[in-house]
C-alpha cells in the first residue's frame, strides 16, 4: 500500500462509528470475503463528507489516494467511502483521469453492493466518454465473469430517476441480450431491473423485445422487468412465457 497512513486515518474514523456485529452481518449477507466495520450508508456518507486530511491535496493526488485504498484495503467500508466521495463529484464533472484509474476498481468487486455502487459511478463516466467506456463495458459483457458482466449492463443507466436513460435502446438491448440466458441470480435481477427502467423510456422497443425473448428469459428477470406494468399485463406475459417454454 502506497498510503498506509491515509488508510489508517479512514479506517479508524469508520471504526469509531461502526458496529462490529453489523459488520459481520454485512459480510455474510453479501457473501463477501472482505471485512466490514458495520456502517449504514447515510452514516458513512456523512462521515466522508466531513473530510479527511488528504482532501487538501490536488484532485489528481486525491484520486491516487482513493485508488490505493480501493485496490489494497481489506475493509469493504473503505471501498464504499471511496464511492461516496466521488458520488457527488461525478454528477457535476468527470476528470479525464478517472476512467483509466477507476476501470480497474472492478478487480476488487466480490459482492452485489460494491458492484452496484461502482456501476453508479461508471454510468457517469460512460455518459462523459461513451467511446472509451462503452468499449470496455462491451468486453465485460461478452465475458462470463459475474460481476464485470453484471456491471456492464447496470452501468448503462443512471439508476432510477428523471434522467436515468442517456443511451439509445439499440445500444442497450444487444448487451442485455448477451445476458438474457444467464441463470445466475444476480444476473437475472440485473437484467430485470434494466428492462424495468428501460420500459419507461422506450416502451415500444422494450415491449417488443420482451415478447421476443419470452422463451429465453428467466422467471425472476421477467418478474422484475414487469414490476411497473399493470396487473393484467403481468398476468398475460407470465401466461405467454409459460406457454412458450
């Protein structure tokens, strides 16, 4: 580790407000191999906003510190602290140095919580530089590793909200189709969530796509994709799927 003193500063601050018993629960619930001090997101977010000594450094140097902590800390909460630091920043401005550094953060992901937090940041980096980021997401999408593949589609959306969608459906649907038959639980949930969010922005395209993949889509993915559809439509699509398999 390049900055052990900064790591100790962050970890000690988090441990001071954490609950070890909750940390054990977090690790078990997420099936993560990391250690956790046990902090809920609002509490963690508030502590990160209070600041650490290295916040006085140049932004590129701050990124170097967080990169070192992310890549070497055995504590999952330290990784979450890095995510929370950059969450408000990437909403406003993306530095060109971010993607070359943060693209390798995926190497440390071993659970859905870190995967989804990183996807949130990647979605902002993707919007800022679609050419560079999308090519990497497509590589992950074509692979079989669970977390890169999940991140490749979850990063296509700014989560739920008015401006969640920033890519055209014709870019997103082929990447979803690469995952549609992946029966791993966390892939099914991701496929369903992306389809659910896309349905609001591209109702015709997504409706046509869902009907075309009914024999291939997993029940869990279809259920989540239909969460915002009328009850009658959900019932109809389930019946169509059962008849098609």
